[in-house]
């Protein structure tokens, strides 16, 4: 794919928002915990729907910016936001 991913994935295009808008996001404080996993029921509705679409289509990986990019790290967000076109271009499908 365009961004070097070795497996097909779906990208979810959505506003990352702040902590008040997004009840489950990646932050420095929760990074290790989130990497161990979480329940799909913790996701906001749009993200749960994207999981459902990925499963229905048989795509194992789903790229969700608010979970893949540390939201309270301005340097990381700046770098990653500049690569969003690559994430979307490399996706099998962008929802």
C-alpha cells in the first residue's frame, strides 16, 4: 500500500475532536493500557459501526486516527496529520 502497510485495512475518516467529544482516544496516560486492548462497546457509535463494516467485509485491520495517534502529543499529531492522505490512499476502503 501507499503507506507501507503489509495488510489490507480500512481507514475511518472522522474528526478527532477533544476528550469531551471522544470518550475513547489514545493519550500518553493510557497508551500502554489501550495497547493491551479494550472492549468494542467502549467505542462511540460511528467507530463501532466501522468495526462492523470491517468485519462484514472480512478486513482484519481498521485505522482510527483517534486511537492510532497519541492525541495529547502535539508533535506526533502534527506529523501524523500530514500523512493522512497516505493513510487514506493506502486503505482498501475509507469510511
